[in-house]
C-alpha cells in the first residue's frame, strides 16, 4: 500500500530550493558503461587495488547516492547532476562509442532528459515526453496586466493579437525571417515551459533540429546555489566535462550556432546597471552567475552565441526590452483538437492498464465538447496530465501496474509543477510557493466549502487573498502570485453571465481546503506566537538541563522554581495545541458522515462523472447538488496525513510534524469507530473505506475496521478500483468479515480478482446478480482450494456460470473444507452442469445446503443428484424448484429423499395431497428472484405451480388441507397480477 517509496530516500542535507523532483538509483546505461570500462581496463596495466577502489565507489554510488531527475513536468527545470567523481567518470564512458564531443553531449543530454524510469515510473501516467506542442505566441512587452481576470492564461490566449510561432522558428522573427540571438519564453505555472524546452533539446539530440550545432542547457535554480565567482568556461566544464575541448572554439566563434538555455530565470537577480554589474567579455574571468548571464544578454560576452531564457511573467521586467530579440509566451492547448491529441497520446499507452480505453476517450471528448469549463481547464497542459492520471486511477484494470492514492496524485501534481519554488526570491522569509497557496487560496477554498460555494466574485478573491496584506513584502508576494500562479488554480467561469471564478478542477478546491486545514493555517496570530515561544523555551530548557544537574548544589532554590515555571509553558501550549488537533479530527469526521450526502453516489463515481460526464440529460438541480457535496474534502485531509504525502509536502515547504499527526490520528480514531458502527448506506460505506485507503496507515486501519463484522455494498457499482481499495483496507490485518453482501454490484472477473485477498477472510459471501461467468469460476476454484479460505456460505445466484464454469467450481468445492451453504440458483447449469456438480459433490463432506433452482434441470439429472445426496453424510437440503421436472419426477424425488432421514428436497409447493411444509420458503424465493427469468418463462413456471396446487386440492378431502391449498393459490395469483402490472 505504500506509494512513492523512493521519496523517503531524498537526502535531507539539501535545502528545499535545491531538491530535485524525482529520483532514480542508477544512471541510465550506467551498468553497461561500467562493463565497458572494466573491459577497457582489463587491457591496461591497472592495478588490482585501483580497480577494487573503483568497484567500491561504484557500489556506494549505486546503493547510497541517488541521481536526480533533471526534468520537472509542467514548469520544471534542467538541473545539473550532483558533483561526484563517478558521475564525471560516467560522462567519459561515452568515449567507448564516439570521440566527437558534440556526439557525446547529444548522448549525455538525451539520456539525462529521458531516463528509463521516466517511461514507467510509480506515477499514475507516463512522465516521458509528449508529442503535442502548446501554442506559442509573440508577446507585446508594453502591455501590463493588473486585474485578476487578465492573469488567466485562457483569456490571454483567446484575446492575444500576437502571431503564433512554431517551435522551430523561435529564433526567426517576422515575415522576413530575420534571425534573432536572444529569445525570452515566458509562461505562467503549468503552461508547459519546460515541456517546450525539453522537446527542443530532445529534437536536437535526435538530430531532428539542425539549426544549432550545440545546445547547452542550464538551470537557474542550480546556478543560484553558486556562492563564489566562477568563470563561464569553468561553469560549462563543471556541468558538462566532455565539452572541455570545445571551449576554445566557442570562445573564438569558430563553432557557430551555439545555443545556451537558461531555465527559470526568476531564480536569478539580474541587474543591468553598469555600476553594479561590470562589463566583461572574457569567458575566463571569474564572475557571479547572474553577472555572466547579464553580459551574455548584453552581447558583450560571446556575442555570436544564441540565448534562450524561460521565466515566469513577473520576472520579465528584470530584462530591458533592448536586450530581447523576441519575447514569446506559452498559452497551452488553446483548442480542443490539441487537447484530444494529448489525451490520445497518453491514454492509448496500454502499459497503464486502462480498461475500455476507446469508450472512455469517446466519453471524455464528448464531455470536452459539451462542457466548456472542462475544455477551458485543459488549456493548461498540466491539467491534461492530471485528468489523464485521474482516468488511469479510476479505470485501471491491471494489478501489476503500481497504483497510488488520489491525494498522492494531487500532491505529485503540485510537486512536479511547482516543486519547492520560492514565491519571491527577494523576500527574507523565503516562503515556498505551495505554502503561500495553502495559506491564501486554501482559505478561499475552505470558506467556499463552508458556504457550499464553488464560484467566487472578485470581491471574494480580494477578501481572502488580501486579508493579511499589511507590508510591502506581502504586496509584492500578492502581485507575483497574481501574475504567475493565479491562473494555475482559478479561471473565469464560462457558464455564468456575471464575472466569477472557479477552480480549474472542482476537486482542487477540496484538496487546497484540506491542505489549509491540515497545515493548521487557521491559527490566530496569538497561537502562532505561542507556538514559536514554546519551541524556543523547550529547546533552551533541554540544552540547559544537563548543566543545571551539575550546578544544582550551588544554585538557589528560587532560580530552580523560575526555570520550572518556564518549562511548564511548552506543556501548557501543548495541551492547547492538542485541542486544535482534535478540532481537525472532528472536522474530518463531520464532513465524512453528513446525513445530507447519504443519497449521493460514492465519491469515486462522482469524480468519474465530473471527468467523463453523465450520459443523457442532467437536470440543473441534480448537477448543483452533486457539485456542492464536497465529499472529497475529508478524503484529502486523511490522505495528506499519510507518510508518503508528508514527505512530498516537506519538500514543498509544508511540513506536518509527526506529533501533530499523532494527535490528530488519536482523536480521529474514536470518531471513526463510533460512526462506522452505524448502519451506513452503501455509498457512504464505500467512502469510508476510500478514506482509510487514502490515509495509508495499516495500524490505524486495523484499529478502526476490527469492529466491522457486516459489510453491505449491494447495488453499488463496484469497479476494479473499488474492489482493490476494499480488499487493500480489509486485508491489511487479516480481519475476518462475518457477512459480505455485494449483490447487484456489476462485479466482473477482473474486479473479482482484486477481491480475492478479502474473500479469503469472509464467512458469508453474497455475490448474486452480477456478471461472473466461466472465467470467474477459475478464481472461485483457487479461492476455495486456498488453505486460508474461511467461507461457509457462498451465494452466486443470477450469474452466468453455465455448464463450462461449473467444472472449475465443482473442482474447488471437492477440495474445500469450510463451505457448508452454496446457492447456484439461476446460473444456467442445465443437465450437463448438474451432472458435473454431482460427480464432485460426494468428495466434499462438509456441504449442508445446495440451491439449484431455476436451472432447467430435467428428471434424470435431478434423480442422479438425489441418489448421491442420499449417501452423503452432511447434505441436509437441496432446492430444485422451478426446473423442468415432471410430476412423476417430483414424486420420485420425494420417494428417494425419504430414504434418508434429515434430507429435504424442495422441488414443488406440494407433497402429494398436501401443501409442502416449505411452500412459503419456495414462494418467497420465487418472488425474490422473479426478475432473473424472462417474463414468458416465468409465467409458465407460475402456471405450473398453480396447476400443482389445484390438482393437490382436488385430490384431497381434508378441509384444512384444502384451506392451505387455497391460501397458497391466492399468493401465487397475487404474484402473477403484480408481475403483469
């Protein structure tokens, strides 16, 4: 159940701003390179000692030194590999393939940008390159944006007058195609800056772009860590050692058409004033990285090279327009055709195990066309990724593909698009962008949930986003947020006439509200100060305790009294803080078990409907009720408390202390146990299990579910995902379920496979009225032959098992030692299936009851079964009513059954000249399962029952028996009348 396990290996020694996005534990092709090096060394005079040292270094690297991903989806950066002797050595290993430094560089950068783990990772969809380009338009530098509405990418993309620029023409401007040397590419968070740059570099590495002879990418996030002056040549060698031999040609201009890429320029502090940044044309002169970039843009240093810069819009004013040859802005996917191309590229990858892909793609396309809000959201490529990931999560069908949690998906979404970025690098508090979003947008989202509101006016935005704006620093942060980040979370509502804003995806409102609560951003200023003071006093008291123990004999008693009073403050604040954690737990429980939400679909069905749409007409009232449910809110609160999500949040600058989680968990457990013991509707019960799955705490789950003995999920739409979640939650502690009812739940064979770990520990299982056919019987056979199986009662009524599937089922029954009650009513067995069952049933000496009604069984097959049952040691009851058994056959069955005491055969409402003592039981079973038969066949069987009753009444002279017959006839005719209407 663990998700993103490799996150726990992130090194804590690096600051959050320098942490890269994903990790792998081997360099791409590294083992092959080492083998080649070992082979080459075997022909030299290399000593065994030196080779042993190399091998030890190799082992240390592979086991303890992760290599970080250079690429971040959506708004990521190219980050240089950590400095390590073996990593530098690995770049030299390309010499076994080619000696050309440019070809080495192509191979190195391509492997760096496209490592194997990016293609098949633990993520929900591929993190590899996509082949759909976002729209790029020329940007007019003199235009400024001040209002919220003008900061939405969707609005800018539709209203922009700039010409569309193909990616290959970025360095050519106008109709005359005059080449430019400096291009600035700006875009808000999530529009695809890194996607464009990665596509450009990958195309060059694959020799599909011959405009540049050399491309050298740099990350400004990485360069900002340089604290000492360094020459430009050394900087290139430090990041790409294999380019050392090309430096003279680059400096002299002999190597033409060289492109330097600097991504995330907002991380640098560029100053073009000559009084502060000196002029320098010598690439061997030590300068700070920002000064090197300034001189490159001035065209004073290496004037012949090309420079591509990516940045957020708020940082654009750092560069004077005179130094920009072309300024372009990314507007994402501004038409549905590009969105469809993206989804087709992602969802058709079969390795992600999405079942019924074509049908889901068609539903998604129709929803994009009829629901303008979703189409506007998909302007942002990052949200196309999120929707694809949600579809894979909701409809995956392969247990072999890793599946995470929905909360983990949203946290990863923020992690890959924003990471540990600082909102304002010039601010002294260095607040992370995600923390700022949780504090401000999270409050807006939470207040919306409290007021059952999903759309917000500009007044709402100003009220909640500007609530604590008191200083110049806070004003700067707000302006940067408006310019760079606002459109990533909120967009104008296209379905309302007045100007209002909604979250790009409705679930994002609930996720940010959950983050706002879990991070305890509702604390007052006094509570924040109290916490800080408490931590300082506690730390100081711990440091002084050892010293005070030594000086105890010499210090006066009054001083000890004062110190003890100070040390009481953290304990007092801890008790007050505990109330805050209890409030969070109470919020989770209240939101989970709201009575007004009991009639709603479960939360997973709601998410699926929001993405794929609802087929057929939907009333506005019903849709509004669905939107205002907010049932994901408590799920996200629980999911954010899981260890894996807290690891990710820690690198996003949002730390949740372990003690806080412990206090919340302790308070939450009592609430959940109390509410789970109530009789919950199937949708609410499924939501309860989904919450426990998102929480990802096996010990906590065991404590909560151990009181659950009966689980009723009948009439639910049990997808593979729901069965996987249910099985994961209830199987984590081998909890024994007394009764599991999943009748009429649309169960398929694939879903049944996910349920097997749970079914092993169930006693009474009801799976009637599903679509479990012969393939499912193979799984039932494995289940019944499992030594850990505890099933005593198994009901498979109304499933198309047929005579083919019963062969596997009978083999499982023969080897089972726990099953005592089996119902195969209306499973299309026929005579052939019953004979297969008859040949195996004698090997099972534990079976007590067998129901074979509604199976078109004839006299001969029924008599063969009863003959075996007569000699069976444990069989007590066999149901054979509503079959093709003649009147003579019924008499023969009754005669044979009386030869063994304790064997009851229920074949008709009559027994000779009397009403059967089990007639009410048979009638109720017929009435309950009337919907399983076709109307014509059902009425034929009811007519036969009436005929039997009438014949019995005519042949008896006993008045009491006649009354019994008349009573039974009345019930049958009443049922006929009911079914006709």
